[in-house]
C-alpha cells in the first residue's frame, strides 16, 4: 500500500503545480491544487535594471546576491529588452555572485555564469548571512536581487556591516486575483475534507491565513491543522512561518526539496496508520 493512498493532499504551489501533483499521485495520493501565490512582474523592471547597470558600471568589485531563479530570469529578460544583456553579463562576470539555492544557480548557468559563493542547505536567510560572513563588506556595494518581497533581516544584517546596499525587486508576491479557491480550501480544511496540506514557501502560509482571517475563520483553521490535517513544510523557513501562525508542522524533510517533502509526508502518514492499526 502506498503511503498517501486515499489521502487528499492540498497543494498551494503555483509555478510547479504539475510536478508536485505528479509526486503526490506517485505515492497514491489525490492532489488538490489551490495556488496561493501570484507572481506579478514589476512595471518598472526595465528602469530598475537600467539603474542597476548604472551602479555596476561604477563598481570594481561588487557583491551580487541572487535570491531566486525567477528574479535572475527576470533580470536577464529586462536587460535583453533594453538591448543591454551583453553589458549585464560583462558586469556580472566581474562581480562576486552569491546564489541562494539551486534555482538561481540554474538560471545563472543558462547564461554561462557560475556563482562565486553558493549558500548551503537549507538556503535560509541565516545560511545566506553566514555565507556572506567571510567577505569584507564595509563600504562595498552589495546588490540584492530580492525574491517577491524585501528581505528585511538580510538588509539589517548588511546595514550592520556597513555595506552600501543596492536593492532590485523585479517581481512581487500577490494573492491570486480570484480568492474563491483559497476561501473554499479554508472551508474544506475546517470541515475535515483535506487529509494533508503541503507548503512550499512561507508566503503561501501567510496568504492562506490572511484569507482565513478575512473570513473570520483563522482560529477554526488553526484547530483543524493542529488536530485533523497532516501539515508538511518544505523547509525551516516555511516551518517557521507556520509556527508563527500557531501551527507546528508534522513533516519537515531533512533536505528542503519538494520530492523529499512528499516522501517524508507519505512515510509519516503510513507510519501513523500502522501505529493506529497496532493499537486497535
């Protein structure tokens, strides 16, 4: 018997929905896909990239922190629209490139670039700050290519080291335009129609609880997630967001990967079922 056999698993992932649903089916589960995040490209993206190039041309040894594959792709797309992609590549070749995780690394490799520093698993802000620790940053230009929002703890850490910070935000995390599916998911969880739920980012957690709060159902959602639904978080950042919302996840894989999360979820549910059978 497969670990997720007969289990309805809610998935809030937006970009890799099909891949995650396939993993759930492979373990016998029924994926219930309700994307919780919409990535909205910045209307001023080309202006931001032009401003960034203006900074990089004046810097002999900048540090460029790449937090997301989507951001790296958006960076090169905007530069290409400006007709300045080759200039961007030249400037980045001279920079110390710091990659937070495999996705920005993969996006860089497509452009023929390799990072100078790769952040270690589990790719948290704390791990990123630790990766930056050996660098002399006082008075040095540090470019932050953010994910869908500003990383305030990272900004504070860099300000404390007296770095000169250049921020670039090329897309933002937004709620879906149609909130109906998320509102229905809150109700389904409360009514115990969802056996498990898998979170792959901390913003998914925030958006689900924002919708529940607006419905006046946050406490009921917390109760259901604590007592009746198996909760999986892809990594420690996601787990911390859940804990801040009042829910301790049952499953956090050792490696912050979607595949590892689903395997761990299937194992947890299988072992929980075996334990119940042995007690019966």
